[in-house]
């Protein structure tokens, strides 16, 4: 995943530290833990806001519906497996390594707010 951020040059160092801290906190929140695991929180959110996905998850892997605890453990394990490898931040990387010029102009113009 990549993203573009922009700030005043004088605030660049503190902005980069804040981004690093925020991403670190996000990955930390995704870790598997016994107390307050992420899976049941996700299941609760899906039940309230994405009922179709909730119903799908409750039927995975079994002929009968899963229990709430089984679904919470499955989601916790899946999230942990996705995020346990960690992350690597690369600063000042050029967009043209993975995008053509047309797409770069469109992305920074439409989503970042730059103009020619």
C-alpha cells in the first residue's frame, strides 16, 4: 500500500514521526491477544453495519452456523496473520516506480489537491 502526504517543510519531521507512530499503533491493535481480542469487536461491528458479511462469516467452514466465539477467534487469527509480518515505511519514494505519468497526475490532482 502506498499513499502521498504533504505538509510544510518545517513540519515534515514531526509529521513523519506522527505517521510512523499512528501506523505502529494500528499494527499493534491488530495483534492477537487474550484480553480484548480484535475479532469479536469486528464481528460486533459487522453485525451492526454489514449484516450480509456478518451472516457470511457466521456460516464459514461449518454446515451449521458458527458460534460467536468461533467467529471471533477466526477473525482474530486471520487479522493477526495478515498484520504479524509488520510494515516498512519508505519515505521520498517516487510514484513512477509503480504508476504511469497519467495516473500520477490524476491521483495527485484528484486526491491530493495539486494542480499544474
